[in-house]
C-alpha cells in the first residue's frame, strides 16, 4: 500500500506530507484547489511523463517521494527481477524534476532510471481517470477485461506460446520459400556448371600441363634435331673433334707432368670429370631425342583438348584451374540448397502440427471465455443494479474468427439502458455517468483478482448524483476492503464513506498562492461535508445533516470492522 506521499515545490504545492489509510481515502476541495496537481505528483513518482513547467515558480526542482509498505509478493518478484533490494517490507520511490528539464529517479535511496520507476509503478498503482472510460468504448479492449475477470490465464498463456511458435515457424518458412524462388535460376546455373566441368573431366593443373605439351609438340622436329646435333658435337662417333675426345686429349697432354706440381694433377682430375659429365650430357640428349613424340595424332588430340578447355574457360571467364574450384564450390552450394529444401519440408510439417495444436488451444480458450462471459455478465449486472442501473441489460457479443495473439475470439459489450431497447454498442448508448458506473462495476468484480494493490479513481462520480452517488460510495468502500483506494470526488455521498478524508485547500499568503493537503479530523470532516452539500458558510442545519451522515456511515464502518474481526 501507499503509506505516505511527500511533495515539494510541485506547482502550487510548496510542501505536503500526506499519510494514507490502507482502505478508502477520499480527497475533496474546491474546484481549482490543486487536486489534479496531487495526481500529477503520483504520476511523476510512478515514472510517468511530466513537464518541467510543473516545478513551482522560482524553485530549482520539484521532489516527490512515495513510501510503500506491506509489499505484495508480485511487487517483490518484480523488484527481485530488477535486482532492487527491499528490506523491512518497504519501498521508497523518489522523483526529482528540475526546472531546466532534467529528471532524476531513486529507489530505496539508490539512483535508477525513470523507466525502472515506471516498471515498478505499474505493479503498485492503477490510476483510473475519466479518460479511462474510453477503454469501455473500445471493443478491442473488452476481451482483456473478460480475461482479467476470469483470473486463470493458463489457457491463454499456453495458446500464446504456441501461437508465437507458429508465427516464428511461418516466418522462417516464408523466408526460405522466398529464397527458393530466388534460387531457382541460381540452382540451374550451378547444376549446368557442375555438369559441364564433369563432362569435360577437367582436373586441377591439366591446362598448364597440356599447354606445355602442346608447345613441345609444335617444335618436336626442331628440338629432336638440336638434341641429336648436341649429342654428336659432344660425343659423336664420327666426329674427330668431339668435345669428349678433345677433353681426353687435353688430359693426356697434362698427364706426364702431374707428379711435378699438385696443380697439374688437379687440372687432370677436373678434365677427367668434365669428360665424364660431357659423355653423360650427350647420353641424356640422345635419350630425350628418342623420347620425343613425333606422332601427328597426339598433337591433334592435345590441341583439341586445349580448345575444349579454353572454350569453357571463356564461357565462365576464368582459367581451367579456377573452373575446377568453381565446380567444387557449386557442388557445396547445391548441397546447402538441398539442406534448405529439407528444412522447408520439415517446417511445413511443423507448421501443420502447430496449427492443429493452436487451433485446439484456441477452441478450448474460446469455450472457457464463453463460460466466463456468463459469470461476468451476471456479476456486472448485479453490481449495476446496486449502482442504480437496475434496467440496464449488458450483453457480450462473442464471435470467433481468424487466429490472433489473443485467440480466435472477438468480444464487444452491448448495453440496453432502458427496458424494451435492443442492446447497442456502449459508444452509442452510455452517458458519462453511466460509463463511470459501468467502469466501477467492472473494478468491483475484478478487484479480488487484480494483483495491483492500490487503485486511484479521479472523479469517478462524473455525471451522477443522489442515490446513484451514494451507491458509488458504497462500492468504493467495498473495493477498499480488498484494495487501497484513493478517490478524488466532489460528492458528499462518496466523501462520507471514507476511512480517511483529506482536504485540498488553496490559500494565498502574501503574493504567493499555495495548496495545502490536510487530514481532516471528525469536526473538520463535518464542515467539509457540509460545504460540499451547500457551498461556503454552511448553515447549522447543513452542519447537523453532515454530522448525522458521517455518524451513520461511520457506525456502519465500525460494524463492518467488528464483523471482519469476528470472522
């Protein structure tokens, strides 16, 4: 619950420290006294957007601090998820708004972000203002209201989990299917490349080897003649002046003097070695000559092979070796495409299974909602009858259609405000006062299911008076037994129901106007109730009427408290 709110330098509020009852708290005051400023302060400390012009004129900053106690387990779970410590079952939220537009936030004294304040605030307080009646006028919100009343969201969560899986599967399937369309031409190109290279039987390095062989074949006769001439010159049988014979002759000339000097012996040895090397060269020349392929058919075959390779190379604008590499990469890419095709088949099967599952879940959820709708209509109708709307007929137009994240259901609440009239959409029938009472009826039927511990009603009494206003007050008090309720009102019928009555009053001190918030004691409540009934300077009769009304309802409140203790 919100135990205390402290405000400094917020608009016309210089300073206010406001304690709260755990049950029904009512704010009253003249129009323009600053009730809206108080709500702005609560909005601010809950992390909602505020503007810098809310800072009191002449001040550097406004500060709003809220103390929450008796933390709900769900609130504690959210704090744990945000790694925020919360000892002694207390939570202190602080929001500073600087006059220059800056903003600061703290939780239990530790600096944090405004977004964290907002996330925590969503679990602490639900503020209902006149604009929130628009929720009732939006049929897309009606299903959420029904689900909140149902209380058990197991079927909805199971359905939504499966539906999201179905969405993800369909998204992946559509992506791959689109890729398949785009890949059709690519697959054809890759297959053609692999087939042509395989048909050619091209191997890595073959083009270079063939080019070398072709060059040799083109000059085979000349090379053979040169090899033969070289062999004859070096070691020819018919040549008297062959290199080998001349080397041997040179060695013989030096041989007689080899013992005279070491250098002569060395020269002889070198000449002998040279003769051996020359003979070996001549032998290799003859061997190469004998191995030369002078077959014209071989030349034609190699030339044809080279033409085939170069034709394909020109087609793909690359070399023979690059063709082999591209062929291998093409085969890998085709294998990957084949894997995508298999994945598409698997995803189609998975999608069909998920669609079957989610359809069954949607049907179960729809049946649960239909049963819940009957109980909801009965409960709300009872509340409306109590709130002086006994002739209102509330109908839920429940239809089914395509699957969405919310199920396959559509729901719109229709009402007939008068006997004999056909139920019609709320936007076409309900007045402002009727919408306020319908919203209060909804809050009443879901109060024990709602996890948010504090509810704020801003002028829920709009458009009502008399007995209807009294019934609204009784319902607010009823909700206040389950949740902490803060209510801004202009009606005495509601104010007398409060467990705690706070008055917002504007005062002029010197040249400045200030708004004060004070908890009214019994006699102060009497005067404020009388003022609401009849205006300023109430008569003795009005004061006595106010006193009697307060006694009457406070007696009932005490009786309710005693009954609760006995229970």
